[in-house]
C-alpha cells in the first residue's frame, strides 16, 4: 500500500488502492480519507485524461478557476465537501493571480457582506506578495485588528492612510511612533502633532 501511493501513473495507483488499501483499513477515518483520495484521482483522470498528474485539491480548484471552469469547480466543492471559507479564498487567489480586480471586488463584496467568509488578512497577504500596494491599501482597512492595519500600511509606506486609521481609532502611541519616523516631512509631523493634541483633549 505504501509503495502504491508513490506510483505516478494514476490509474495504476487507483488499482492498488482499490485492491488493497480500501480492503485493508478498518479505522473509519483512514478508510474515509482513502476513499476520498481514490475518488479525487478518478476526478482528475476524468477531467484531464489517463495521463493526468496528481495535484493537491486546492491547486486543482485554483486551476479550474483560472481556466474559467466555475461549474466544474462547484462540482468539486460539493463532491469533496470543501468549506465555503476555503473554496472562496482559493477563488479570490485565482482572481488575484490573474489580476481580475473587478471580479475580486464583486466576490469580496458578495461573500463578506454579512460575515467574513474570505479572511481579509489572506486577501491582503496575497496582494502584498504580488506588490499590488494600491489594492492592499484599499482592503487592509477591512481587517478587524486596527493594529494590524497600521503595521501593514507602514510596511508598504502608506503613512497617510496609517495616520488616518490611527487617529480615527484613538491610537495615540501609534501616532507618536509615526511622528518620529524619518520618512515623514515636517508638514505631516505637524499634522500628527495636531491630532495628538486633539486626542489628549478628549
């Protein structure tokens, strides 16, 4: 069985799993995982032919999204019981990789309207990896942790937005730290100083 899982030829590996692995495992969890692997290999072969390469299910979904095969992706989601959080985060990643910003915006507005289905931090992290800093600035303010917002905005040199976020959320210490930053000009320092005076009066 162990050697069978290393067979690169997927139909051959399915044969080993069917003849040995599925009959060997008594533990329910191991048996269920083996069945899922067997069915997923069958799905890959059906989709890509007998010369299909093994892929993690997340990579397979990402490829389907990038190829515009949304109905097939949805079938995979239902068949393998993929959570909404995982499924739509992979979809968001595919849109980011292909720079489909309108589609990304529509997806985020739809899925994160009532609750955070797609983690905002994952979106921001993926955009930062691709150096899409304008979009990072757009979405970072959706993060639930204000301190994380400020840290990320400073990392990408968006000090104006970081200052506004800190002031709105009464983060005096963060403002003081930014006031001492060597990259800021005098007019920005004066603005921060006024903000700090305003916060102290409240």
